[in-house]
């Protein structure tokens, strides 16, 4: 048998960028992001998919506890992860965690590649109304405590025609409980069905206060996004982050 030769890039798309995924926040959300990115990538064979490097590191300080109680900051861990991904050849770093978006400024300052986050990616789609029959004006934001208290989507949408609808304090406690249930990984039908019903109840409450759409502002919610009803347009931040990553990594589809 003839010896194999190195023909260079084993792909018809040698100019695609390598994506680095800074994950583990939580691991299931990272898996959901990776799956979404692979599924939406046009490729007629394995070697025409994107090169994706994943650093799934759940052993970093809680973003929520750092924000709420001034406990250990996740910034050094986020920075180290981004640097590992760049050292492994990533041309852009993607962080599938809404809460982590709050801590990314020092990371962006320290690495020489773009660092993408779900808040920015989702806000951009919301403002343009891309793919919507009616551009959203009052999206209900369902996210963790950092996203809620720091008003990450309110900040990202400031100065636009879009004004987010915030859950009440009691509703926010319910949102956090739902996120924790998803993080624990109970995805049997017996567990997921009541979770979906509880999210639907939150959407109903938001509609009563004028919400015309829903932002799933925690990447864990991507795990049940497909199960939600179509009463309002739903913007899944994990999926939209994957779309933005694909757009940058493969600008000419």
C-alpha cells in the first residue's frame, strides 16, 4: 500500500476559522451549544465541518456568587481558558454563558481574538428583528441573577427601540429554581414536562405586563427551548450565539 502523503488541509474549506468554546458554565449548556453549532453548519462530509476546540471547565468560581456576594472572581479562570484556546489555535473564543458576559471585559483586553458572548449576539438579532414577522419591542428576559440584577440585556439594548420586560422578584426566584433544576441534569419526561409548564406560566405573566417576545437569557434554557409553545417569538441565546460564531468562522457559506 502506498504511503500516505500530507496534502495539507483535509477540507474543501481551508479558510474557515477555528472556534474555541470556553465552556463548563454549565456543561450541559456547553453540549447544547456545541450540538447547535454542528447542526447548523452546512457540510456535505465530515471534513467540511468547522474545527472546534472545547475547554469544558466547570471548576471555576460561581459567576452568580461572585456578583452577589463578592466571592472569588471567575475572571482569572475565564482568562486562562481563553488563553488555552488561543494557544490551541482558536481564531475566536465563544462563551456560552450569559452570566459570564458580565466578567468578559478583562478577557477581551488580554487576548488578540474576538470573544463572543450570548448577550451581545442575542441583542443584535433582537434589534434588527431578523427572521421575525414583527420586530420585538418588549422581550421578557428569563435569565440568572447576574443577568437579572446587572440588567445585561437592558444594557445591551440601551438606546434602541427595545425595552426588556423584567420578571418580578418572586418570578425571578422561580427562574433561578428552574435553571438549577436544568443544571442538575434531570431530563426525563417526568422532570422536563413540569419545567416547561413553569416557564410557560412565567411567559403568561410577562404577557400580562406587555411582553411581545421571550429571551431565553440563560444558556441552560436552550435544553428545553424546542418544547416551548409558539405564543410569543422565542430567542434562544445559546442558539443565536452559535449562529454568530458560524457567521464569523465561515463568512461565505
